C-alpha cells in the first residue's frame, strides 16, 4: 500500500466566533450522532458475499483469516471503499479534508461506520500541525463542543491517513473494509484487482485456502531479490514476515529467485538472437527451439516451487506454450496454454483480457 503524506497546514480564516453552521448542524455533528443509522445492506455481486468477515488474525497486529474453505480461483471479496478521496482533495488544508472525510463517514450505514472505526489510529497517524488545525476548526465551527467531537474528527481523518491505498491511475485513494486489513506476503495465497469502471476491488484465491488460514496478498514484485523487496516495502510503509523473507527456507527461496532471473535473461537473449538471425540450418534451429522450450518449462516449475502463483506465472505458461509449439511439442504446448488461461482466471482476469497480458511475455522485458 502507498504510504501517506500529511496535507499542508493551511487553516481557513474566520472571524472570531463566526460559524458557518446553525444549531441543527451542531447537533448533527454531536459525537452521539456521528453517522446516520441507515438500514442498507452491503452491495455484493451474486456469489461474492463477504466470505471472510473475521477482522483478527492469529498473529499480533491484525490481519484477516478465512471463515470457510475457499477453493482456488474463487472471488471471495468484492467491495467498494468505505471512504475515498481524490489526490486533489488530499491537498486541502487539514480541517477542510477532515470535514470532507467526516461527511462521507456520516453517510455510511451504521454497520459500515463501525467497521471503519475498528481500524487502528495511533497518535502519529496525523501530524501535530494537522491535529491542531482540526481542533481549531472544530471549536471555531461549533459552540460548546466537548473533547469527544474533536477526537471523532481526528480519528476519522487519522484512519484514512494511515490506511488509505491508491485506487489506480488517477483514481484517488480509499479505505476498504477487507482489503486494507490483509497483510503482505511474498508468497501470497490470494491476489487482487481494482476495477476502475466499477470502483471496486476484487480479491481472488490463487490456491485453496483452508478455514482459519490467514489471507495474504503481495503489494510488491514477489520475484525481486529480498533486498529489493525490503526497500520497496519500506517505501510503502509495510513490513513482511513471510517464509520467503524470514522463514527457515528463506535462503532456498532466494536461490530460486536467482534461478528465475538467470533463466529469464537467457530466454530474452535467445529471443533477441532469433529475431536478428537470417538463415539457420533446420537441425540447429530445432535444437535451439527444444532448448528454449526446456528453459521455459524450467522457469514455470521454479515459479511453482517458489509459491509464485500470479499473473507472471500465467505469462510464463503462455511463453512456454509458444516455445513448445516452435519445438514441435503440441501436447505440451496445449497443456501450457490451458494452464495459462486457468491461472489468469484464478487471478481475476475476465474474458477478452487475454490479449493484454499475453503480449507482456516474461521474455520480452528489457535487460536491466
């Protein structure tokens, strides 16, 4: 998830005692009436109910665990953000931003409002300047407000500042009830997709998840070396204690990643040579194609051994299918093609999107 930065402290000027709200507004903002008790149910697509509503994991620090067995390929969470804001809105002064966020909070049904308030909000979630601006804004807008009202505004703003995640290209930021509770793993059992047209995030199981098992996602490139992954996590304000980073077999996992890097580089070179050559003896060409198919198959197997089940694996299967066709291995090619589509579906790829990912083959990347 993307780390947050505190908005600049530019307070709105008002004359002493001036208030832009009347007594009815003051009552509406009383702590006891923080949000409206609307009788609305969450809107989930058919078959995508809230199947993992447990907000505590066996480990300290939160997390999310499955409340039932989740078969591989299942879309088990589909949700809209509880509260969202555009990048432009985040540049407002702290008090204006707090008003904007609290207004969204008041529109939530009671159950969703309670879910939002279960997120942790330590004092450092907001800067001292932002807290002071919110305190001044509360007391200049309403008369005779108690400490509870001030605390409420800082809590709503602090939760958003601490837990907001980027929704996509130019889509702003949001806080999701399920998504924002899931912890990082470099060997995840689920993956996610943000559907900008619908304004929703969907979470998909990439392998069978047993009841009580913690749901884990990766917010970085799992195929990067451990040192690079650590830097990327720190930049996002995240930590990771998965088996690939700190487990007893972390070194073995790192060796597999190095193996993947070497094989991928060799395949890129072979593809570049193939594109540039003019005439090659048929026998030599067959040997080269068989070697490429073997390397591509080894790449796929190594990814599976490393627990990397994602769209990169779908692309690797697709590349392997191409190499097998060229090496006159039709059965292997068909198998790899079918596996590529299965992995893509497990990762939430919809019909009509195959061309987009199949053109991003692992062998087409530029040399680093």
